[in-house]
């Protein structure tokens, strides 16, 4: 199915200084964002995700490249001429206005007919489930309620794109998870493009239709949450999204079994069903802690080791194992009733199913 493009970012760069020794905040970034999708920019602090968001909004002037929204080139237009709205980390609600008045303010500035404003405000209040709090002021609301008002105010002018700059970061963990569900619901009901900035991996995986993982001003990979998690194409992406183990070693070809991986210092060949982009020769084998299994030593393709630490975390138990070459790996086992009897000092083997192993460049 072909998706219409809502936003086209083409080879956009942003420099804050002419000093060639200073890396650009954005380095020839290109991305197509589809209409009506929840698209997330994910990465660590300083990776360029907020700069890219602000460039789309018009708060930053790009140094090179172009930005198109709905087919119109906008990178030289001021923010108020772009069909976008932004929800910031601080909700910036007017403290002297009620919830309804906060939502109406942008519509009044937009010049919407006064007779139409009450109906639009009522529509937005229903969308964020705040009808019963329409007369309250921001100081009388919880953090989550303030976030909903900011969301309604930004959606009221019916922008083509809503930009969200870590809007949930100020909320506590439980409320943050509740608001993730609400945010996804609102996006689906509003039917517009959301571009969401976060450094929280779980938040990105939970909310997004697609994710762009950024580092050092570049996009390293774009894909669905499952693609990003299950098949990372870059070691940074694999390491940044969730927990993962890396084993350095060598790839060799086997006529009977395809590619095999030999970890450094361990005389064991590990069959790998997924080759990734790694060439033959020097490489890394990556695997998620929950994709491996602790078994009794004995099988030829298993990695022998010793349990160094056992961590009970409720739904699962984590095991830190030291392998024969003193490399440490983490494994996760789901707790399905009985608590594990394995203890530090126990000799074990690590079983790696071929489909769980991803070969990556060293």
C-alpha cells in the first residue's frame, strides 16, 4: 500500500557556527514522513532530533537542504505560515485563562469566526476527555490534565502536522504510561501526522508507527518498532534500543550450515540465520538477553560459562554470565511460577537459536 507523504526533508543540514572543526547539528538528513502516521525521532541528548523538529516547525533556519509540507516548500517560510503546531515540554498554558479559554485563544488569533469557536472548543474538549474541567484554570489541574489541554489547544486550529517535543518528560512514570495510551488514541482519532521527539526507547516502541534513530546529526535507521528492535542495521541502533549482548569474533562460511560465527577465545561455532550487513571475516554477534536460554553444558554449539549474578525483577530473572574468554553477557528468563534455583557460581551453557543471532560489522 502506498502512503501519501506529509513531510519531505531533503538533505537538510544545520550549522550553528562556520568553524569546520565543529560538527553540524544536522548533517544532510533526509526523511519522508507519511500522512496520518505517528513518527518518532529517537536518540540520545545532542543527536539532533530536537533541531530537526524545530527546523520543521520553522524555529530554526536550515543551513542547507529543503523541507516540504503537503507538497509546499516551507524552509524559507516563518512558523506562522506553516500548517504545523507544536506541543513543548513545558505546556505554556495561560495561567489566568480557563481550560476552554486556553483552547479558544489560538482559534481567535487564527481569525476563526466567533460563532464557530465554541463548537470547536467543545470538540477538542471531547477529544481529550476534558469536558468536565472546561472552567478550571491550569493551577487546578494535574500534570497529565495540563498536558491534555496543551494537546487540545495545539490541535484546535487543525494543523496538517503536530510536533511534540518530549511532552511527557515532566510526568511521573505511571502517569506517563497512561498518557502514552491517550496520546496514541488522540492521534488516531484526530487523523493527522504526529512527529514525536523522545530519548525514551520504550516510549518510542509503544507509540510509533515508524521510528528514526538518530546519532551525531544523522539518521542511522528508519523502520517500524519491530524492525528497529529485531533487525537493527547499525551497532549503535542495536545498543541504544533495549538490552543487547555483543560477542566479537570471526565469520566463516560452511558449505553445510551457511555462515558460522566463532567468538574470540571460544572454540565453538554458532550457526546464524540472519546475516545482517556484516561481511565475512571480522564481525560482532548480537543477541537480545530474552532470546537466549540457559541450559546444562554439553551441546557443541552452546557457550559454556559461569553465573556471576542473579537479579530477580518480578516478571523475569536476569543472569550475568562470564564466558570462557572472560566476556560477560546478560540473559533474561521469564518467571512462569517457580523461582529459578540457579545461583552465582553455577556452571551453565548459553543456547543461542540461529534466528536470534544477528551478525554486525565489528
